[in-house]
């Protein structure tokens, strides 16, 4: 008898197959699976099964009367383009010589859902076991296979994930349709993304409304600042004239030995922030690089919110340090000689739930033999450096605080003198100029020969970068007034580490925000839209409350129905409120796509179509976004190419049978209807053949 192991991706399946001895490749159509030693190893391709779209539930028309969209029962439906992989899994699950299924998808809510959607869609009843690991090293996989969990142990995790998917579907589909209909413009509303848009828009509004005010500082030659600041230059110059050339007395000279502790190990969010600060990498780019390094067995599981390890990992930490001797032998030798600082900043069982902190694996020694992309190199170096910094000595220094008196004016100066650089020696954010030596004693005197005025001005809040936005999402409790809720979200944040990158990308693709170098700035379209929304739709506090309920569902404290009923009630109120409003200002994004081939007027994008700006009665030219011909929506760039060149190459198309294809299409305008005409297919090798 065989056990079928289902991994989330092909690369992970290959690693598992090697470890369990399933070495025989068995073809299945254009794909394959591995078999041997009592195991069959196959994989999903991320999500193969989903909850579908409103049309799958009978909501074909976009009408206010149909809202909110609340299915009586959710369906599990195959995602187009994956029919062969689904058929492979169905064939393996139903084999008479298969006795059990092992879920080896990524260890988290999403991985649980990917597997269970497939399992439930296929109607499988065979027993399930769970491979739960945080690393893809051979050692970790083999150990995980020896200690398989009963599939039921993660039932609550699936329940929480499935509930979140249903909640996001109901809210997202209902409100996206609602505001698309009201504004005649495609909108995307989400349980997390809309509050995040609101946070960005509020910051940008504060910047736009900020009025800078000048002020002045008076400084001694040693950079000591007068404790008073001045609103006008004349007052500052009066202090300069009063004090210049007079005797300065040191009225206070205090010193204190201080230590700056080592940084915590990386979570996904802290890694994304550092990569953005140092290299300008987006959160999505960092996650992609970390995931790739995980699949190459060089990093542990990246989608983690923890900065800590468990006490049973102490021997592994010591082993990884030894494996890094080829990375920087001098640094490693020094670290080993002084001893590793493995304390509560590293080890804390109470702060590790599903996954421990993101660290190198004990296969990191083969790093020099790996061909890595620039982003992968950046990420692996950040993780290694943070790992070693966390094990190093604290940074110690002496802080000197001085007060000076001259002509009744008090001047203050604080300086630092380094004692032991420790981990700071290797910090990529270390600023040597922040440390300088200046020593004097109480009652010392000197003459104020040089005294200057420094022109200053108040500054607005800074634009969000991905780093600072991730920080706000991670520390959303700072924006919440409810004390009970504030305490809950303090260590959880808004969204999850795994979803924050996609939330940012979705806001950009919807046209609500844009990247400008490192900055994330709301567009006029995004600001106007979020301004038009009621607080119930854009409230971070409400979203945080729902996040808490999802965690309670995961822990068995609250039923899934409780959350779904609350969201549905909230949606009904929102729909009724918007129907009754007469003060709402529409938020539209009239993007010109090209020139109308009928009348020459601009073709613009709206909620459902790319249509002539003259309107239906005057011209009537329109290309509807949703297309059964290609099994997806047309994009604005594709329609632009079609209108400009008269033909367009469409990739990632799906036939009615579920097969992927690419083809070149032209435009066929009957005068009444606008159709796409197939000119030629494009094969996988990009060689074209005429369609006959």
C-alpha cells in the first residue's frame, strides 16, 4: 500500500521525494509524479481550487438589488488552467493501493486551505496525516516524516483559514460590486486593503495640508544647543549678541554606562522592512526571494511572524554558526571565541506559535556554490547578518550629558563614546558620526568665542515607504483606541506577514496608490475613493476586531458562524446606507486607453468595459473586460496595443476545456458588436503558426 504525499510546489515535492525514497518518475499526460518505497509524491501548484466568482453562484448581473452577495453555501471550484494537475491528484487519491494522504503543503493557514480544498473537492475520505516542518533540509524532512501529525490536529487552523476566505469573499465581492456600480468604475474593496489605503491617504492629506513654520536654534562651538528655540531671527540674534565673548560655565557633567541590545532575529516583516530600507526591495520581492531560498534549503520557512527560537534549537544554532565559517571566517572565529549570547532575546518558547524566526539552515555552508539572483543575495546576507548580530555582544557606550550656563541661558549637549562595538560593528545601519568624544568637568569654564544661529523649519510627516507602512501594519495597535482590542492586536498587527506584500501590490494594481522611488503615495483616485467610504468600510479597528475573532476561531473559542454573521450584518447596513445617500461624491478613474476606431474619440476604461467616451447612444463602441474567449479579463495595456496596432498577442488564455494557450487576435467591428478575431496561435517556443 502507498501513502500519497501532497506538497505545495514541485520543488518541495522533489525534496520530499528524495528523502522518502520515491525515486521513480511516473508520467501522467504532460506531467508526472514520483513513486517508490511505499510513497507517491506529488504536488499542487499553489491554489488549484477556489471559491469561484459571483457568476458561479448565479449573480451574473451587476445590480444593487442583488447586494450583498451572500451564498447560501460556498462552492469549491477548480481554477482555470489546472485541470491536468487536478486530474492527476484525483487519480492518485482514488487508487485502490493508496491507504492514506499526507498533507505536506506549507505549514500555515494557507497551506492547510490549499490541501483541504483539493481533498474536499475530490470527495476523498481516506485518512490524513500532516507533515509540519519549518525547513526543507533533509534532516528536517526526515524528522518530520517520523513525527507525522494526525490531520485533525490542524482542523482549527483550516477552519480559521476557510472562514477568513469566506469572509474576504463576501465582503470583497459585495463591496467591490457596490462601489463599482455606484461610481461606474472598477473598485476593489478588501477587509484589510481598504483600511490600509485609508492609512496612506490620511498621511498624504496631512502632508498636503502641512504648513511649514521657520524657527531658530542658537548653538555654541561644541554644538551644545540653547534649551530655548526661537520663532523669529531677531530673538535668536539677541541671545547671540548677549552671550558672545562671555564666560561659559559647565553647570552639570554626568556620564552613564549604557548598552544597546542586539537586534531580534528576523521575522518576515522585519526582513521586508530592512530589505526595503537598504536595497529598495518591495515587500513582494523580498518574500519571493525568501521563498526561493527556502525551497533551495538555505533558509527556514519565511512566512513567520516570530522573532524567536525554541529551546530545543540551541544545538542547531551552534551548528549553523559553525556552518557559516566559510561566509566570514574571522567573524565566526571571534564570535565562537567570545561565546554565543543565547538568551531570552533568542530563545522564548512562549513567542513561537506555528513557526520560529527566519534563520539560515545548517546547509548554509554550500552558499558559495549556489547561483543566486541579486535579490536572493541581498536577502540571504540580511538573514545571515541578523542571525550573527543577534548572537554577538551588546553594543556598549558611555553617554555624557552636559549643561552649560552663559548670561542666564542654558545650553545642553549629549554625546556618546563607544566602549564595545559588539554587534554594531556589523550593522548595515550604523552611523559612525553619531559617536564622538567630548570630555569636560563640572565647573570648567571657557569663552563663547563662537556662537551661531541655525535656521530650522518644522517638517511634515514623511511619506510612507514599504518599510514604514509594514511597521504601521505590524503595530496597528498604536492607531486603535479600544484598550482590549489594542492589547490583542499588539503582537499580531493588521493582516498577516504572508499577506501584507500582496495587499500593497493589489492597491497599486487597482490604481489607488503608486510607487515613487521608495515612497508609496495615494493617487487622487485612491484618496477620493477612500474619502467617500463610511468608517465601517475603512476602519482599522473593525478589521482588527475581525482578526481577533479569526484567532479565536483558530483556538476554538468562537464559531465561524459568529464572525460571518457579524460581517454579513455589517454589509447589509452598509448597502442600505449607500443606497439611501444623496451626498456621495463619485470617485472615478477615467483612463484614456486609445482612440475609438469608429469615431476617433478617446476610449476610456470603466467598471465593466473599455468604451468610447461619446457614450452608448452617440457611438456605442465597447469591449467588455470579461471574456469567455480567453477565460479571463482583458487588461488596459492589451486593449491599448489592439487599438494602436490593430492586433494584440494575448498570453495566459484558457480555452473552454481548461487548457492554457497564447494567440494573436485582431479586431472585428460589425457596427453593432465588437468581436475579437483569432489570427494565429503562438506555441510554447514562441514560434507562430497560421490559424486556418
